[in-house]
C-alpha cells in the first residue's frame, strides 16, 4: 500500500490546477473572495516564471533577511544523542523566524498587484512581525489580526508590530487565538477585497496560498539539502520540524520529498497529551474537514464544530494543518508525531544549555521529540532539525512555566 | 418541484416578490425557533432560511456570530435542527432552506444529510463556503433528493462566475448586496452594480438579494431590483436584545412591517 502510494508521488504534480492535493486543499470560500483568489493565482503564475521577480526576491533574501542561513553542526547535542545533529538556523533570519521568507515573497507580489493595504493573521506574532516589517520596508499600510489570548502571551511581539507602524487588532471571538484571528482577517478581506492584500502566514487557506507559501518557504530545504551534502557528503537520514499550520516544516521537507531514503518527521503540539483532549495535533487527533478555505485534517467534534485547541506555543495553537501535509501524511511520506508541552519545554532547556541557543517554543517541539526518541533511531544518524525561530518572544511564557516573575 | 420552486412560480404569476427571512436555528433554543417559525409564517414570510450554527462563521458579522454562539451553547446541531423541521412540517408547508458552512454537513455525511433533509421537508440548502467549483458531488446528491442547492453571487462576481452559478444553481440565486459580511451597511449603489445587472439579464433563476437589509424601506427598494429580499441580522438582533419572551413578539411585528413593504410591490 505504502509503496504504491510512494510511486504516485513521483513525478510530484501537486497541487492540481484547482489547488487539490489528492482529496485535500481546494478553495472553499464565500463567493465574494473567489475573484480575488483567481486574481492572486494569476499574479502568482506570472511572477513564478519572471526572472526579475526572482532576482528581486533573492537580493532581499540575501541582504535584508540574511540568507542563506547556516546549517549548524550541534556537537554537544550530537554527543548527547549519539547522532549527528544539524540545525537549520532560521532563528537567525531577520525578525527572528522563518516567517519572513514568505512575507518577503508575498509583499513583493502585493506591490506588483498594486495593493496599498496588507492584512495578516498571527498567532505567536512572528508572522505579524514579519508582515509588519516588510510593510514598513515598502511603505504599505498594515493591519494584523491577533487573538486576545495571544496578545496577552506574546506582548513583546505586539509591541514590535506597533513600533513597525502596524495596527494590531485584537480578536475576542471563539477561543481568541490563531483560528479566530484568521476568521477575522477573512471577514476584513471580504469587506475590503478590492484594495487589500491578504498575506496568509502558513501553508494553509484557499488555493493558491498553500502552493505559494510552500514555494517561498522551500528556500529552507533547498539550502539545507546543499549544505548537508557539502558538510557530510550525503543526504540526511532524518528531517524533523514542528508543525502547526506547517510552513517551516514543508519549507524544509519539500525539496527532500523525492529522496526516498530520507525519513521525514513532523512534530505536532501535544499540549497536555493527545488523550487529554487539550492539544493542537490536527493529524494526530483530528479527521478531514473544511475550515479557512481548505480541506485538511481538523480538530472537530462529531457535529463538525471546531474544537478549542491548546498548546504552550501560540504559533502551534491551531486546529488545522496545511492540506499538503495532510496529503503527505495519507500518502505515507511524512510521519507525524506529537510532543507535550512538558516535553517541548525539556527540549527548550536542553538546547539552551547544551548549545547556547534559545529556541522558539514552536521549534522546541522538534527538539523535544529528538530528546525523547534519540535512542530509538538508528545509531549515528544524520539528523537535520529546522530551528524555525528564536525564543526571545517566549520569555514571558517560559518564566510563567518555571514560576518565575520577571 | 419543491416548495421553494413552487413558491417562486406562484409569485411569478402574481408578479409578487418573496420575503425571505433568516434566523439562526437554536437561538436561544430550538423550541423557541420552532415557535418563531410559526410566527414568521403568520407575519407573511414566504421562505424561511434557517442558519445552522457553526463555531467559525467566517462570512458573518457580529450579530450572527453571537447568535451562532448562543445556539451552540444551547446544544443545537444539524441533526437536531433537521428533527425540529420535521416536527414543524406536520403543521406547515412554508418553504424552508438551511444555510450554513460546509464542515457540519461533511461531518454529518453529505449523502446522509440530503437524504434526511429531504425526508424532513427541507427544500433547499445554501453552503456559504462551497463555491460551484468544489460542489459537484454535493450538487448531484442534493439534486437526487430534490433539495435545491443554492449558490451565492456577489458584486465582485464576473460574467464567467455568474454564468457558472446560473447554470449550476437551483431554487434561486442569493445575491450578496455588498462586498462584506452579514449585517454590514447596505451598498448605496445596489441598482448600478454591474454583477446584479448582468445577473438580472440572465433570468434563469429567481434572484434574492440579502446582506445589509435593515429597514422595511430598504427592503422595498431592494425588492424592485430582485425577485426576493432576504432579511437576517435585523431580526436576529431583536432576539438578542429582547430575550425569548418579548423577542417573539418583537420579531413578528418587525416581520409584518417587512412583509407589507415587500408585498406592496407587484
């Protein structure tokens, strides 16, 4: 079963013209947005083959974002695990996370589409900061929607966005987290679709967003693939990345999908544990459904209502996941696991103390998985982990967790 | 021919316009909704649109969002709503359509849903986040059970999309009066909107205009441009502000005024 499905991934022709990855993806939106999505798709097709766009993107990626980011051999982590562990240092990107790879691409597109106003949703605030940053750089009006709960736990990023000139609009409906911020951003887009560009921060939403964001984030995997071969002489045995919506994960994984020997592991947010019901593991604990314009795995009750999620990490606190990841899960190409808040915090402390790198709580999930499963992996494996962001923004949450008042 | 289709055929003979009213099913509870349905019928509503509450109503404004939250809190579900309509059907032939988001219908199983909906006497279904491009299998299922799958069109819709919806839609076309969410302010330029003009020339299906119709005077104006007018947030808001006891009477009395305004034409 698995084998034949693997064959069908080569050559890899997903999404199809309508934005489907097998049964997943698509374009499930209110009619008002359909023309805007078609306009966006046409604009994306145009820039995709445009050498001047690529040149512009690469120039900003190099001099403004700081690409290529290093692939760092973590020798003390390696010693501790008995493997060769490499960290893809997206935490060193301008603004502190991989999110900026995507906002750079999308804001350059918004400019070409002559949009004056940009909106975005954000959970941890990293995508909001990255969008606000690009809007400041290019003089665009920017409004970021953020759940009230996230505003509370990511107050530093809220302040950063405001310094950058963005308007931050709190969202109090539902669970007041990322999904509700996305609802509100969609409502705003429906209302102001003519002059507004909606910059979605992950590989989710209606077509062409999952495709577009994947392509912009694939720079991570393209660089990592070259770097790991240069440093070790071969491809890695494992790739690991945390998965919320899935943009850092798919960015790293995508250029390796055809490398059948490379095992790929996506780490979802297990919260208090999958059996507790308080988690954000869409693939581990959900089933296929439709939300935010796409069909994908979704945390929902038997009536199809979306279930409130929980994760210590605001960036992973989302009930869905990108459709391509659902597809690659079903095709057996990616293994999805989850780690709890506690295990993620152990990964956080571990990396901080052993390597002097403070990871974002999102990225700490991938490290938490390595820590707990290192012994079960084939000895002396080459492991590439996407260190998707740095932890500065999480100091408040971490202090709370340890019972320290700052 | 289901009750919605029959209703428009009858109205056409009388050159009358349809008063379509929207309320959220289960707000504040299903027993009240059932009573409200009878009141709306006696107030002169031609077609009743029942909102199926969803946890994440992306195309709805604050009024409908809050009513969905109240309904979900009181335990409303698609299954219970269908059962309520079945009971209502014993004493009424009012055309009824369900309006909501796709996920609850997928969770129910769309084949099962259309089978059960038809058996309960539900005539139409409008799924806000299901454009015709994604709707083929669902449309076939609806059609085979005699349920009209109603599509939306908007001021942003181009000729190609208008053609697509005119071809694939059933029952009527729900034209969203504005580029926005439910309960927003109605567009002043409705009569000059290109999409509406194009749509009116097609004349394949009846056109009902909704979103933002707040007063009987507005409804009367809108009715001159369409075959029917949808009134939603204005009624739902009364349930919120008046509570169950006085809400029923308040909704009924406002519905009567809308009915007179819309039915004064023709």
